[in-house]
C-alpha cells in the first residue's frame, strides 16, 4: 500500500506542477472558453492518477475491485443523499453569509427565466441546478469520479478493512484530502482566494465526507455507486455559488463550514444508528 501511495502522490505533485506551468504560460492567454475546455481535460487527467495507480497495484496484489454490482435500493442513496447534504449546507449557509444570488440579467441565466417574479425564477434556477446535478453528475461525471473512487473506495477500502469502519474511513479521508493539496496551493482549486487554509479545509471536508461514501460502498457493494454519489455531490455544490455569489468559500456551501456542519450531522446519524451494531466488512 505504501508503494502505491508513494507513486500516486509523486505523480500527482509532478502533474500539478506541470498543470501550473501550462496554465500560467499558456492557458491563461487563450480565449476563456478554449482555456476552460483544456483546463477541464487536464483536471480530468489528474483525477485518473489515483485510479490508474489503483488498477496497477490491485492487479499486482490480486485485489478484486468491484466496479459494478446490482445496486438495489442503494442507487437511491447514491442519487439523493448528496442532494440532501447540498440542500442542508445551503440552508446552514444563511447563518454565515447574506443571500446574494447571481444577477438574472446575465445572458446565460436570462433564457431560464420563465416568470416575471424573481422569486420563482430563482426557484426554477435552483431546481434546474439540482436536477442537472443528478442527471449529469450521476452519468457524465462518472468518467472522472471513477478515476478517484478506484483508489479511495476501491484499493484503499480493501487494504484498510482490517482497522475497522471508522478508522479506515478517517485514514482514507485524510489521504483523499492531502491528494488535493497540490492543486489547491498551485491553482486555487475550490478555494482560489485561500490556497493554504483551503488545503486544511479540503482535508476536513474529505474526512467528514468519507464515512458516508464508505457506508455506501460497504452496503451497496459497488464502486460505481460511490462514483455516482461523488459526481452528484460535486455537481450540486454549484448551488451555493449561484445564491451566495460574493460569500467567503470557507464559510458557505458543501466545502465550507456550512457543509462541515451538514456532514457532521449526517455522520452523527450514521454513528448513532450503528452504535450498538457496528458496521462490519464482508
């Protein structure tokens, strides 16, 4: 496991440096749409570093990675629990920042405004954000989230079974967060104005998110389910960006303090539910 993690982190750091150089000297000088397209492709490549590492070392170590299994009811968990977390963190965000939505006169939003009432238009905008988050996050985004989940809820899930559910979840959460740090520091991923503090925030967020996803992986028996959850969570997180435009990203949304509180509440429910009947790996 140590060898796999070493390779993954070394390659990830080198790739981050390459991406920083490319963005600074080339992408930032291109037309915005073109630059965004290439940047997203490069980020997708970064997300597959853990996955490729996991596939190589799982084959060497004869570890089976169950990418797909008949999901049963847990497909509903994968689709709607991330939306519930997003909505809960959205409501908690009102404690930390004033409601300041995007301007509806924006050309990209104006075509979605079907009503004369701004309230109804904002409601429709929020509903579209969540619906598209489920639709796109649970399908298209799998192409990238699978790259991560093969490592976090695949290879490491299998390697750390022996230490128990909560401890393995915490270890995976810390490693998952640390893996993001090079991109946060170098290009401001998720926290463009707080690269250093944002790195710590990311680790807190992944530690809090890890038990929920590990539970889904354990009960659903499939890496694909956690890919769906991951993709929808990432996609619906845009809700806070739409309705708290100038807010501090350390405070609002699923990757801010609001999200930490929401995830803490979900984890407390999970802990209490299985306090007397501990979760066991199969």
